C-alpha cells in the first residue's frame, strides 16, 4: 500500500489543497506521471489538464489546471499552477461560450502572435471541456 506524503496545490489566487496524500497524477508536458512517496526529486512543467489527487481518506479529487510547474522533493510534491479549479466547479455552458469567443478571436487575428494566443486558449478550453466529460 502507498505511504502518505505532503502535497500542496497553489494557484496565484490561493492555496487550493494542502494535506497528506497517497498519490497524485499530473499531466506533465512530457507525459502524464504519478507521484508517490519517496520518489527521486525532479521538476516538470505541466500542460493544461486534470490533476487527480488521492488523499489519505481515499476519495479522489480532480482539479483542472491551465499549466504550471510540479516540484517533487524529499518532503513531497508542490504544484504551482497558472490557474486551478476543482473539476466539479467548471461550468460547461460557460466553457462552450468561451470556446466560441476564442474561435472568433482566432478567425479575426491579424498577426501570428494573436493567432497563437487564440489557438492556445482554445486548446486549454477544450482540455477543460474534456475534463468534464470524464
């Protein structure tokens, strides 16, 4: 059985989660990875997606994040997210509206920078939409 370790999920607005957990599944930019106690230290960038946290209580919790960094250390795991929200608080209608608006922004973009920013926003919103489907 997995041993507990310390996990913190931090967004610019607030500390979303801080307690002992058994495992955390993270959507790294190089691929999804699971953090357990006593893993070798490393840092990774995170792509937009869902973090699945298994607290000691055993009831998994899911958070949608829009990128950030994961720091695995001897003391545990810290995730610094650009934005993070519990999956159950995502509004599917709002996400669909935001996708439509971002697609309009992409169609109206006149330079590569604006096109890239709009395409990235669409990809992130579609990740959030996919998180709701699971």
